[in-house]
C-alpha cells in the first residue's frame, strides 16, 4: 500500500505506535517514537527527522500516517539530551542554545537506521524524511550516511549557505552535493521565505550540474509548512497532492 485511500476495506491497516528508547549517537539512550504496521513483513523502513518546533504531536501523528502506508517508522527525539517538558518548552531551550548540532542529528539518524535494519520485518530498504529543519537535516544525513535508499526534503531551509557558519551548523548541506548518491524528492511552497523560490532554483541547478537523481515539486499558493493542518499555514489541496507525490516516490524507490 502506498497511495492515499488505496487500502482494501476488507483488511484495513492496523498499526502499533509507542514511545521507546534506543541507543542513539555515541551510545546515548534516547527516546524515539515508533510506529509499525501489523504483520510479519518484509517492509521498508523510514527514519523521520522532526522539525525545529520539536518532537511534538504533529511528529507523532505523521509517523503514524506513514506507518499506515506500509512502513516501519522511527522518529528519534533529537532534543532528548536537552531535558524534557512540553515540546514548546524544550524547543525554546534548544533555540536559546543555538540549535541542535548537525553532528548529533547525523549520529542519531545513523543509529536509527541501524535500529530499523535490525528489525525482523525489515526489507533491506530505508529512506530518511523530514520537514522544515528536518528536511535540511534529512538531506544532510542522506549525503553523509551510507545505507539509505532515498531521501525526502519537505521545504528544508538553509540547505544553501545562509549567513555565517555556527557551531551547530558549521557546513551547509549543499556542500555535500557531490556525495549524495541516492534519489531525492523535494517538496516546496512557492511563497516560502526559507527556502525562497530563488534558493530552490539555486539548489536545483547544483543538483543538475552534479548529475543527481532528484525531483522537485513546487506549489503556488503555499508557503512554509503547508502540511501543518494545526496551523494557519495549512493548504489542504496542495498538501494532499504533495502527500501523493511522497507516497509514490517512496513506493518506487523502496520497492
């Protein structure tokens, strides 16, 4: 199953979802939200990289949606080492300290991939996906970590160099374009300010010049975070068309 509303009503998809822990980067035991379809598999896996607002309820619901479409999904709590509280409070703490470090995110994602590959249901295929800062991180992870088969960047900002490097973000993901060896799907709103349409154009030129396997889909009337049904940014028509693109891409690249 992949496309929206494509399941057979005689056998609806059943999923389990839970909060768990796993050995993240550096062997640290960190939290993750995991959702998995019922059944023995085999099936592909997804590492879901949450956005800067945090490891929040939207993240959990999106992980469950992806699992209903036939994937074992793990979403590490990338902010776990900063302490706990409401997602908003933890996210504010992370912002105040300059953001989560790219190296930490990459290590946690690589460990999450190993966790997926150890599942008895694993098919041998996996992708990394994320929105907003998670889209930027997903592209970075896909460029420097071996073992993924596809990557989905949902409107990731700061993929190109923007401003001065910081301790948390010393190198823009675009610097690793030559190392990207797997197919990339990018989803963008043309009214977004990070990334702007011009920045998406520039990134696309880099990918073309490097001969990379990619597809970008861009939506008029949509800005940043247009999947976010809990905010005023939501654009249902564009979001559902883009979800179909995501499901089709994953089904193709992870089959």
